[in-house]
């Protein structure tokens, strides 16, 4: 790995671990099975389960139109589709993630109400879905890198690194700035965060003049790095 990027040591250790995993393998989240067919795919885990369970427990999914931005293998969207969402649309910038997500859509038999689009953030959705989305969901990657720093990463790590580094903060900035354009009259925005990402998120919320409230928090790994679900609202 090239060393002239200001990378996050914890993220780099986990990236190295995932790149050495034997594929394919399966992950069970709330009785849905997700096949991970490439080392370049970030697998769903306890945070995905926490997010999905929150949405289901608070009856936020049924008969709604949902976007999962930065969807990865699309676990959150597929669970929502199986739990009564009217329509779920995922987006991801990584072609391998989109291919994996499509395979999981088919394997979980939700082709009628779930689909995945290749593209950066909300680009594939605007303006087609403006004022049509009831729930906009996303998760803040562990850290951020500038485009220059990201381009300095070794080629074998770049694809998976997208799940750990929000390059130039583009994904979350897009959700905060253009996300409200997608919302239906009663639409809501929820994002996940962790203790390690909160300072960055606070700055971004201030910059884009939005506020947030913590609706759920849990030490999901019992390591002191509290994870949160935030609802984003206009100031």
C-alpha cells in the first residue's frame, strides 16, 4: 500500500482483513441471507442489523418508497423490501457492489420492489425521484480522504476503500445538501454514524445548515465505539 495518503489505521487493518477472506461467503441479517462474492464488497454486520431493526420496530418501512444511498450489497434495502416497502432503490459508486447487490436482490426474491443503480450518491435519482422518497437512508464511512489521497492508494485496495472512506465527503455531503429535494411531503432522512465519525458529521451538518437528533445509540461491538442512528432535519 502506498503511504502518502492520510489513511485511518483502524480502517486499513480491517480492509487488509477483508481482502484476505475466502469468497464467496454468506452473512445472515435478520433471517435474510446475503452472499458476498468478492473481497471488494463490504459485508453487512451489526450496524446494518441495528439500522434495519430500528426501521422495522418503529413501523417506518411498510408501504413506503425508500432510497439506500451507498448501498453496498444492499442489505438494508433488501430487508426493507421483504418487510413491506412499496419500492426500494439503492445506489452505489462501485460496480462490484452493484453486481453483488443485484445477485442478492434475486436470491432474496425482491425483484418486484427493489433495484440497484450504479452511480455516485444521489446522482442516479435526481431529478427523476424528486419529491417521491419517503425514507432516504445512508451511512457515514469511517473517515474521509481527499481525491488526491484516494488516488494515491494502491489499486488493489481502492474499490473496498470506498466503503471506508467518503472521498471528499461527497456521499454524506450529497445526502445533506440534495437529499431534501428527494423527500415526499412527509419524507425523512436517517443516517448511521459512530463515535469516530460524529465530529466530521457535526461540521458537515453545520456547513449545510441542517440539524440532527440521535434516535438510537448502541455499543454494538462492546468496544466503546458507540454507533448511532441520526435523523437529519432542516434547521
